[in-house]
C-alpha cells in the first residue's frame, strides 16, 4: 500500500505493548529439557508464536487458515485487550524474556534459527527503549486508526469454515467492550495531557459518522451487504441457516456495532478541545523524542538518528533534483502536465502479466504464482486506499489478491507503478518468495514496515523502466521524470516528518520548507502537516526503507565488482525476508 493511505497491515496491533505478550512470562518459569539446542529454540518460538498469534481473533484469522493444524484450539473470539503497561512491570517482563533468549547458544543454532534469534533480540532491545510504552502512541486516527481499519478487516474476514463465521459474529458482539477500552485509554491520555488535536478528533468523528450513515437501514449497510454476499457465495450453510446468520448479523449491527461507533464518537466529542498536540510534533511533547527514536528503530528498522536521516535524505533530494534537471535540459519539450503517459495496456491484468514477465530481467523467476485482481466493493470504496495487496495466511500462502479501488481511477504509468508496488516485484512477489523458503511462522509476526514497504517502494524504479522499455526515447525519459518527481515528493514528506517530530517545526516552518520547492498551496501544506502530526514516521517506512535497499545495492556492487549479479543480490534479500536493516546488512 502506498503512503498516506489506509493501513495495509493485517496483523491487529497489541496496543502500547510493542508486540510482546505477558504470556511470555511462561518461558521464564518453564525450562526446556529437549536434548538439542535447535529443538529447544524451535519449541520456544513455536510456543511464543502461539501466544502472540492468539492475542486477538483478527490476528489469528489473518495469519493462519487452519489454526488446528498448529495445535490451536477454538476459543471465544475477541479483539484482545488495550492496556497501559506499568513501566516497572514491563521492564521485569522484558528482563525475563531476555534471560530466556540469551540462554540459547547462538553458535549451536542453524542459520535460520540464528537469524530468528537475532530478530527477537532486536525486537527486545526496541522494547527496552524508554519510548516503547509511551502514551504518545495513538491507536485512533483519521488515516491509520483502528476505527478506520476495522470496517476493512471485518468486511474482508474470510469464511473458510463454519467456525470462522461464528468467530466473526463473536467479534461483532465484542466490539462495545473493545471500544470501551479504547475510550478509557483516550480519557487517560487527556488526563495526562497527550490527547490528539481537534483536527484529528474531527476527522475521526467524521469517519464514524460516515460509517453510521446507513445505521437506520442496517440491511443496506456496507458490512451487512458484504456479509450477505459472502454467505451467498459460500456452501457452508443451508438456505435456512444462511437466513438465520443474516438475522443474527443484522441484530448485532444494531445492538453492538453501531452503538460502539456512536459511543466512540460521543466520547471523542466530549474530549474535544483538551488536546495539547496543536503546537507541533513529538519533540514538543514530554518524552516525544524517545518515542520517535523508538518508532525509527522498531517500525522503520534503522539505527540512524533523525539528524543522520535528515542529512541522508537531503543528499538524496539534491541528487534526484539534479537528475530531473539533466533530463529536462536534454529534453526541453518534456512536461509531466502535458502528457498522460498512456501505456499500451487495456487492463490491470495485462499490466501485471507484463510486469511478471519483465521482472525476470532483474529478479529471480518465481513460477506458478496464482493471483487475482479484484475491485473494491462500492460500499467499501470510501474506506479503502487506491490499491492494496491482502496478505494470505502464512500456512497456505493463498489466495493472493490485489484490490483496486474504482474511486481513485488510476491509469497509465500511475496504475502500472502501483501494480508493481502491490504485485510484481512488490508485496505479492516478496511475500510469495519469502513464504516459499518455509520460514518459521513467527517471522510472519515480525515484518518491519521499513523492509516491507521499503521493498515495494524500491522496486517502483524498475517498474518505470519496464513500462517504457518498448516505447520511444522521449517516452522513456518522461517515465523516468515521472518517477523522479514522485520520489522527490516522498523525500520532501519524509524530511517534513523529521522536521516536525524531531525539530518541532510548526505549520509556518513546514510551509516555508515546502515553498522552497515551489509548493505554495496553503491548504495542501496544512493538510500534509496535519497528516504527519497524526502518523509520525509513516513516510519514513517507505522512503528510508527504499533508500536503504538502494544503499545496500551500491555497497554490494562495489564489494563484488565484476562478479556482481543483480538477480543474485535480489535473491539474497528475498531469501533473508523482512528484517530490520542492521540485520539485513549483517546477513547479506
């Protein structure tokens, strides 16, 4: 998924606990007696995977198609819990986990287990950072908040068995309790002086209102329409059973789902005006810089400081602007505004087929990949991004579905590049490639966004070359210019993120920065400023992640010289799978 859009991530977040469950205490008190170090480690990660994947029914259902095959028995489906961990207790938990992890003899483990151990230690060290339990973490928000994700996650909830449908209905019943926990958290954030600003609150309230627009006619609500369509397409029930499910679903919408969204909207309305984040980013909040450092390390997956990242991105910006100027000097007639960059493809399927064939020039060949392009249902188009790849369960690796939102009406090079990001050689290709290496299931729960989104952004440069490879030189130059223009905008947004959250830039500072690059639309600047306030470090996942891959490419190319193989380089990256970049560099 592209930045500034709804969150593609399927795994439901364990809020404010950084992904480590208190159930892990079990491992501190339960020593293993397995004769082999690898078997001991495998048993640990398997039980840890069980503990974490069952933290919510959403996480479990989107990660495993057949939980029973992994020894996970059906339970009462819920959204999990929202909690504010006590730092002292949390540190004690982390210490117990560290004791267990450091008890393994690393040099006695297989190569795969060594990578997994290093990954878990990296995640542990992230959670030991002061900002990991910060109240500045915000589960709600107009763009990436839980209330925005839920309609998507519920609508796309696959029905493979009758138990799946029962779990889905239990989730609807659990929603008032879950939203009550979220409301309590927001009230505590208000008391602590870290509640979000009024623009963010107004955005969430508008979103809740849009979700409730059809509440008076529940039979036409988007969730009910999608539920009905899925039931009709399913052979799990008789006609009478389907009707009973529909009646139950409608009652739960009326008694649980709609009241939960109204309660959330009302509670946020009562807190409106009590936010303190109107005056700038995280650096202006107590503990904000620590929390931002935590985001850079845990979400973006880099060890660099904000100052180092600013220097790096500033140089990249200068390099790409210089390349754009060279292209324009050599082709003075080029103008992005005068040409639509129409490509010789009639459908998204044709574009994906072309991409799947073209990637063999630079990436390992993956045969036998089944996928489907789907159109977002009209009832969901206002809640979804222009395009997204729905990650399949890790135990079956299918179906592979790319969704396109008709509301966005993408065409030409923009659609081609987006399909590369979501499909080949982006998310779909990377996911299938890694899954075919049969990694430990816990690796699917620790996929740093910097690697995942960075990879999909990194490969867009290849896609633009593929799109123009059979066209005239003028169009090839225009495709490159289009890509560079797109990349420059992403860098500018990332530099804004760093300025706002690490240097305390106000709107006037952000506007002055954008004006240096000819962006003088006041409303656009204000909108972008607000988005970055709400989603710290989000742009960096895409931009810094992509740049990290490019840097690794340059370093390996320099080291290997004439023996360098681009396909071999990409094959190593894909085989390693999603990791923080210090570990990618270590094992590459």
